[in-house]
C-alpha cells in the first residue's frame, strides 16, 4: 500500500512539473509588442502609456 501511494504521488508530481514546464516555455510572446504613447497632461506633466499588443490567438 505504501509503495503504491508513493508511485501515484510521484507520477502526479512528475506530470504537474511537466505541465508547468510546458506552459513556461510555450509562453514566449514572440508575436507581441509593447506600444508606448507619450502625451502631455493637463498640468504639463509627461504621461507615458504602454499597451501590450499580442497577435497570438491563444496565450496562456
């Protein structure tokens, strides 16, 4: 019983770490860019607005 519990636990940990590794390396944002817009505020201060634009349909 104890060995079976260990094997099931080890398998679940191995699958979870593989899934997390897959997500980490698949999420590369190669088709994305950051657009920066600099404007003047009402009191003359400089306002910098950054927008993340991603062309990928699915991104996790």
